[in-house]
């Protein structure tokens, strides 16, 4: 079964009541009978997307699901049209119940014509949404795929099939059986806003200002981008209505490390109280000055003041560093996959973008050779290495270095020796380099005469007639003779790298801490410039 999608700005809900309050700084712990958790999804792939899934009740038995997506302008491909840069996307949303019922929506999107500065900006976004109407089930799994139809996938398989680049997000989804609680008040999912003209929406305001979804903020990222946290929260009373002096919400903002907490209250105005007393849904709009918060990720805890009913828990990020905004999320992921390993890497990949930034910042602070200096020389060197890898060693992406040479260069820096053979002229060149990987004092035999010539196309490199002798290497010979694919790459491009004094590691890795030096043979196995580590005394041991 499939529902129908509409452009969200065309959808007008009849939500009631608006009230804003000031902030207090008294910390306390909220306790409420039941909470729902509203989790933002991060789409991964060729580019990053922030995805908010918001449940909205149209009536007591009709549930709509809104999927809001945010993409950074600079992550998209554009075509010049009508004097501007235009991007084209396709979003596909699939909501599947536990028993196999599937709702699907596909929506093509076109950006307005942007200027060159807007199209390349890392601090401007495209925000769009898909509406799934009258969802018949209440628990399942949601998947959102966003395609940049003007950009071909970077993977070899998808590129050959001319498939568009995409960003994928998958997560669990659930909704309550009814928007009403058995007692008290029940909160629907909060909608995070940015730059909303709240003064115009207050009673007695100038009116207008656009619809709520025009100001949706799926990334939930505040600080430099938006100094005020803004929320819209629909609220349902119990059947028969609710009255009393404690009609409102308790709000608590807590850092994940529990080192910062802020508590506030929000009360309904006369219009909201009248709606709740009549058994009708009302709503609150809440605003918080983000300048009160340090950088990091925060939990937002919303609960009825009466402590009867159903609350909500959501996360948002606060970013105060410009570099966290202007660099792409792909670079953040690439850096994390480069410096973290094992449990640290698994934890890094589970974090939100702001938490990943904080984890990387803590890593580089610890790696700073001079903590008193305002300049972190270790991180500056790492940025130089990334730039070098991008230009000369295959590239750098969200997966880290694109080939093995870049991975080793990032970990150890510039080697003491590089032997590069783009088009080997002698079939023994690669054999010699492999022997030198495992035999530290093996000579470098320059020229065909030094290698000898027995007339065979693939003789042993040891004791060849008329050539300088090479030491026997059991490891090199095992690799040379045991790999069935070796002969087909015998004349492929290769590079031999030697580190005499352990290189210049910026962090501990699988390539560091080698007393006798590290040696690597990189071979372009495909002939397309994709180098792999074919032999290494670090990874394959020594004689």
C-alpha cells in the first residue's frame, strides 16, 4: 500500500496556542511517567544528510509522518540554468511495519537558482520534506534515501551503471496508539525551528511570517548558525479535557556528560487553557537563548508540569567553532576513520556530527606536542598531509585515504626513500622491490645488467646469470610464487617506500612503533591508479 506525498508548505494544520517564557538557571532532574524519544537520523554515503522524522496526529485515529531532510549546499552538484546554479534531488522514503506493510513515497526536487557563492557554501542548506498520510500501523522501520541526480556515484560499480550519488539513513520508528494519554497531557514530537519570526506569531503580533515548516531545522544545530533554540510542541489532553493551575511544561536541557543542566517552565495562555479544558489539542512554542550553553550535544527533556501524561526526549547540538561549520561532514568522517580504530572508531561512528567534532577535538588536544601553544602543530601537520594525499596520493574522502599510499603517508609522514616505477622496464623490478621490503640490506640493482638476463620471462631473482646477487627472502619468494594473480600484475606500476627511523607518526597506529624501520611495496593492481599494500614488513612480519 502506498500513501500520497505533498509539498509540506501546502499542508496547513490547525494547531493552537503560542507562549514564550524567560529562562531560569536552576538545575533539577525531571521525572515523568512516560517518555518518547525523538531521534534525528544522519544519512551517510556520497554526502551527509540530517533527517528528522516527526509524527503528527491529524485526529485521534489518523496519524501522519513527516520526514524532513537537510543537505548542505556545497555537497550537491549543480547545472547552470537561467543565470543561476540549480540542483536536482530525488528523495525516497519507505516506512515498513513489523508484519511487512510498506508505505513508500518518491519525490523529485529542484532547488531555486543559486549564486556561485550560495552553491559552494557550507553554511547554507536545502531543506525539504515528504509527508506520509494516514499511516495505519504504529511500529516499524523507516528508510530515507536522497539521490543527487546530477552527480554520478563515486563507486566503480555504481559509476559504471551511471547511478546517482545518494545518502542513506535507516532507523527504528514507532508511534503511540493514540495521541491522548490516559491522564494528564501527552506531548507530540517537537519540531525544531530556526530563524522563525516568533514575534509575528504571538497574540497581537503583525501576523504572517510563513508556515512552521518554512523554518524547520532537521539538523538541530545551534550556536553560530542560530543563537536561539526554537521548538514547536503540539500537546493533547486526556479524554474529557484537563484543567488546573499546573497546565504547562517542565523543560530541562542537560549536556551528555551531565556537567551542565538548565531547567525552565512553560505555561499555557488563556487560549491554550481553554482548548485543553474542552478536550482539544493545544500547542506551545518555546525559545531558549543558546548563548547560555557551552559547545556540545544536549538532551532536551520535556514533561508535563503535573507529572501526569507523556513527555518527550530529544537531542540537539551547539557549535561555537567556525571550522566545525565550514568543513564538510565527509572530512569529519574521513578524519575519524583515519585516527580512530577498534572500539573508539565504533563509538565515533555512532555519535552525532557535533559529538564527532568534539571527539576529534579532544583527540588532537591530547596529541598536541606543546599544550601551552595556541597552535597545535600536530593537527597542522595532519592537515598538510591530507592536502598532500588529496593532490598526489589518490585522494581523501569520508572513508579516509582513497588508497594505501595515502593511508601510510597520513600515519607516518614522508618516507626516507620512494622508488616509483610507473612503467617498469624490467620484469625483475617488482621482485627486487619485494625482496627489499623483507631484507633491509638488500642492494638496489640499477639497470638491466645488474639484474642479469637468463632469457626466461620470469626467472628467479636470486643468482640470475650475469647479475648482482640478491639475498634470499623466504617471505618475498612465498608471495611471488603463491599468488595466482601475481603474473598479471608483474609489469604494473608500483612504489617502494622505506622509513629508516620509524617515520613521523602523529598517533599510534598499525604502522608505527617499528624499531628497524617500515618498508612497503604498493602495487597498482587494477591499472587505474588504485594502489594496495602488496608487501610490507610491518603487516606480514620479518624474516
